[in-house]
C-alpha cells in the first residue's frame, strides 16, 4: 500500500515525476486490497464485538478522508496555476446525504441493533459529501473516498446478507427495505470509494467462499484477472493482485500478534505525510 501511494504521488504517470513512471511500485500495491478484503471477512466472523469493529472502521473512514484527499486527489499533484481559485467549499449532493443518513441509520438500528454506531455513520457520510479547498490545496474532495468507506460498506453488506440468509423472523417489508438500503449505499458510497463496487464484490466473494481456502484463492485470482486484466486492461497489475493469493495461502487460521491499530493509524498517517509533501511541491 505504501509503495503504491509513493508511486502514485511521485511517479510521472499521475504524480510529480520524480521517480520515473513507478509502474513497479504501483504493481506491488495491487497486492494490498485483496489482503484487506480477506482480513475484513475474517474479522467479520471472528470479531468478539462486531459493533465495535464497525464503529472503528467508520471512525477511521472519517479521520482518513482529509489526508486521503491531500495525498491522492489528482489535482493536488499538479502545479498551482494563476487562473486557479485558491479557496472553495461545496457540499455536493448535501441534500441527498441527510435522507441517506436517516435511511442507513434505520437499517443499523432496526436490523442490527447498533444504535451507538448511528452517530459515526452520520459523521462519515457528512464528510463524504463535502469538498473543501484552502490556499490552492483540496483538503477534502467528495468525488473520491478512502478505502475505509469501502470496508465499512462491505461490513454493512455482509451484515445484511447474514440477516437475510439466516434470520427468518424478518418480515417481507424489512427484507425489501434492507436490500434497498444496501443498494442505496452501493450507489452513494460504492461508486466513489477506493475500489468501490468491485471491492464489495470481492468481499462478498470471500464471504461466500469462507469454508474453503481453495475457493478463497480462486475468488482472489478470478477477481484480479477480471477487474485489472479485463475491465481495466492491465494484466501487469492483475498478476500482482493474484500474487496476494500466495500470502493468503500461508495463513494458518490462527490469531497473530495483536497489531490491528498499527494499520488503522498507519493508513491516515502515511497519507498525511504524502499530503504535506504535495503542499510543498505545489506551492
């Protein structure tokens, strides 16, 4: 992930052009997301407190959006022009966010009894709709959301699927509403978040193949070949994405060192540092 972001910011394909095209760094970065998705599904099954797990993901989705925008929004990787406005704030689709918040809040409270998560869900969605430019730098950009939004939506989708599959006490209207709200979340968040709807598909694929390591490996490889190779047309990245299956294959199904907060903190921290470098290069 770090190599990928360094390649994006400092490579010449999209960034400042200091380290060449950085294709190899961006390729290595394709290994990361399948591992995130795999760990997320394992966490869904093994977490002792799923409520806290979802809350944590939502908190870091909100925290990470500013450093994500500073570091990776394409406009921030270009020199400031004389004709460019220095300050701007907009709330893209803000009137749409409120009913989405209320709807997803209903889903969380009524179907999953996660009342305490509604505030964090609301804050994450509010931040996802604000674009803010200060002194020539986009501090928040609502058109592109960080990977924690994808992971949060993935968890909520898994919860919905689990509820629909195994909780037969749900009334028909509740099932219809649950499906509708998840589709609404996919439309609002999944189309703008890092890896987006293809990322949710991978998470669902790993969820349904959880009982077999062979099927998990097949899901990861098929996803990598289809998403990167066929849809994007980059088989170089597809090969690296499939390489994550080798790491998954080494998983012994035992709990490892308790370093979960290392990733949570590292993600926004390294993006913030890259964002500071963007500010230095751009001004």
